[in-house]
């Protein structure tokens, strides 16, 4: 091909550069359709999850009579297929300030962390049932003190609490530590008493018997949970539960079905 020359001796190629091909419109449409297939189901699933969590929180609040709705998280994706099957694989619930009505020595739960596996709802919406569950209930020392009628705090050594007892008839004040343990029927028991600074007089033993002889009943828990252990912390007691076929029932069943 002829290349014109100029005074500088430079030559220039007059061949045109190849044009960049435009992406076919069909490819763009396909990509958009693919994104739609991915994003739309995820958005719908998120909406379904939010609805299930909200209604589960409402049902739990009604059943446990909590002042505020608990935090509820439905685990696993997609939730939509779990709802369609009628069973949620896992639901985590955190509730606060669960009352303990109907007891001579009520001991409310400051917090309840609950894991429900295989959660289903009855046909009439009157109850929700989990195949299995694990829970931790936290009991504050002020609430334990109110239930016992004397002030308690964390004692020296694992699993022990400490209490100052005012003896009658001018007998003075003594500090007693005792272990906490589980008893049948979801109760917390007290034993292995130790008196700091000497022996406990007979009148003091009578006070201990009156306060600690009867275990404290834990109430207003989902049916089917069984107390497995009790440990002490700086702020209170941690009671751990497990159970199978665990059920809670709202006070007023809803006609709408989420599961």
C-alpha cells in the first residue's frame, strides 16, 4: 500500500483501526434476567423471614407474658421452603423479664436465651412445638434475694452463694455460704452450708432451715424444658435447660398461620 512521505521522513499508515464490537443486546438482557432470578427470590425470602419472626415474637410474648417482645431469629436459607414444609429448622429467641406468677417465692427470669430446633405450629395456631430445645435462664441476685427474703451474692468457690443472716434475739449477724444445685421439677436447691468465722448457733440453724430448706421453683418456662445445671456468676445465677417436644402457647391463638 502506498504510504505518503513528508519532509521529516515519517510515514503514516492510512489503514483504519478495527472497530470495537458492541455486546449484543441479547447478552445484556440475559444478564439482567439472571440478576432478577437471583435477587427477587432473596428479597421475597427476607420478607417472609421478617413476617415469621414478628409473629413468633408476638406468640412468645403472649405465652410468656413478657413486657416487651423478644428478639427472634429464624436460621437457615431459604426460609420460604421451610415455611412451605411446615417446619422451621432452627429459631433463636432472647426474651427479657419473664415473670414468675403463681408462686409463694416468685423468681423471675432476667433473660432467657432459647434455641428451638424443628419448630412447628399446630393447625389451630394454639401452640408452637419444637422437636428439641436448649436454653439458658439468667437470674439476678436481687431477684434471688427477694425470693429468699435475704440478701445474697456470689460466694467463694464455684457454685456457691453468700448470705448475711441476722440472728434473732440479738444474736448478731453471721455470713453463710451455700451451694446451688438442681432439684426435680425445675427447682433450685441449696445445701452444704458453711459459716464464716465460727459455728452457727441453734437459732441460726433454724433461720437457715426456714430460708433454704425448700428449693425455689422456676416457673413460666416453655413446657418440656428440664433444668440440667445451675452455676453462679458475678451478677446472678445461670440455669441451663434442655428438652424434647418443647411447647409454648400464646394466650390468644391467632387464626393466621405462618408455619
